[in-house]
C-alpha cells in the first residue's frame, strides 16, 4: 500500500508568521520605523543586485529559441492572471475588505518567481533552460509591466493624483530594483563566480530582505489598526479566493499546453512558471506603489498565495518526478546476469549458461546507450 506523503511546510512560512507576530506585538514607530524602512530598502537593492549577478546569459540564450513557450508563460502571467483577478473582484469584491481586494488584484499583476519555478521544473524533469529563460524574462518585464498594470487596473495612493500615474513610485522601482539588477548583471563576469560559490552564505539575503520589508509594512499597518479590520473569517475567505485563482490558472495552463501541442518538458515549464507569483518582487513593489499604512494589507494576499503555490507545486513536481522515474525504469534493459535471467524467464525462455556472460555485457552496453539518449537526470 502506497503511503500518502504531504509536502512539508516551508520554514520561510514560519519566519513570515513570526515576523507578522513580532510587528503586531512590537511595531516599529517613529525613528525606528524610519530606520527599518531604510534598512529594508538597502537589503532589497542588494537582493536584486545579487539576482542580476546570478543570471546566466548562457542559460537564457539556450532557452530563448522556444518563443512559443515563452509567449504562453508571459500571457499566463500578464494576461490570464489579471483577467482572473478582475473576475474574482467582480464576483466577490463586495464581500472582501477593499484593501485586501486590492491585494488580491495586485498579486495577479506581479511577475513569476525565479528560484522556485526553476527548482520545481528541474525536480519534475522539465526543460530547465526554458524555465530559466521564461522566469528571468518575466521578472525583467515585470519591473516595467507591473507598475503599468497597477496604473491601468488600480489607483495606487502613493504619489498619485486622482487616477494619475505615480511617477515617483515608478522612479523608486527603477532605482531600487532595476538599476541594482542591471548593475549586478553587468558585473557578473567579475563577481558571478564568487556569488555561485557562496550561494549558501548569500541565500539569507533573499529571505532576510523580505522579512525586513514585511516587518516594516506590518508595523505601519498595525499602527493603523489592521487587526481591527481583518478577522479570522477574512483570512479564511482570503485563503479560498487565493486557492480559486491558483486552481483556475493551473487548469488553464494545462489546457493551453495540450491545445498548443507542447512537449511534456515544455508543458511543465508553462505549468510552473505560468502559475506562480513572486513574493521577492511583490513586497518591494507594493512598498513603492501603495501608501505605507496599506502595504501590510496589500501584501497579505500575496503571502497566502505564495505558500499555497509552494504546497501545490511541490506535490505536483514530486508526482511528475515519480512518473518520469517509473517511465525510465520501464524502458531500461535488465542489468547483470540476474536481470537477464529474470527477463528471459518473463519472456518464456532460458538463456544457456555459456551465453550468459555475453548477454550481460551486451545489456550493460545497451543500458549506457539508453542513459546517454535520455540525457542527465534533472
């Protein structure tokens, strides 16, 4: 009997919950709020600088030729997601807190994730090069596309007039996100090796910067009375709406992959890259596009959606990996003398003892050829 395995809780979720709890009990105010805000801005700039340094041009060039797949991923990220978000607001907007509703729509306007999309694609044995290209392209476009989409579908209050473009917010995003990213990528020939060798040391920058921004955002939200506005029923409803958005997009991507006739490897890229939203990009963008008192409520749906997508994608990637392993095992020749004897017995004949060494040697050669044709395991 096969044991049912559930995806483990991402430890980062526990850190996020702890950060929200800390901000709720001990919110930063006054000079401390200013200090945390400046520290968070610096950490985010460093984060995007390192992302630029890690971006491999070779991997992007290798996957760039698959334009049809990349177009489908971008369409899912910047067309399908916003349509689903607008539909959710039209259907249930009256039952959702207005700022939480804005957060639901905001998350649908964000770029895809990079690290987790690539990791899940590799785990599921999809096209890793195409995933690197699609996810990176989505994030590069998102630095410009997300503020424009926010302007079209929403009315950010930070620096905006009555529906006017928050040009100050766009400038902040360009200086805090785009400029460090480009600088890091241009310096990649000199610092790329160092960054690659010290991934474990530099990884805390990713999550630490997000935790700093979340703490600063929720501190401001707590001062404005976020927990007087949001109760347990609101959180439960938020979870259901996020699950609905994710389910609709994933099903649509599966259907689109079949209609487009994508290979299994490319269909996995579309499923994972086209159905995810970036917490790393979303939190700093929310800080630039919305008033400080609103940022905590705006990013709350994104935090819920982020964990949901990790749970579901981890389960799906594990399932795809097991299916691929079973398929590989089914096509491999039997190994060794015992394997040859067992295979012959299943076929209903006996290999003479004198022939066994030669048969086993040939099977070993066939196994090596099969492994070469399949390519390296992801």
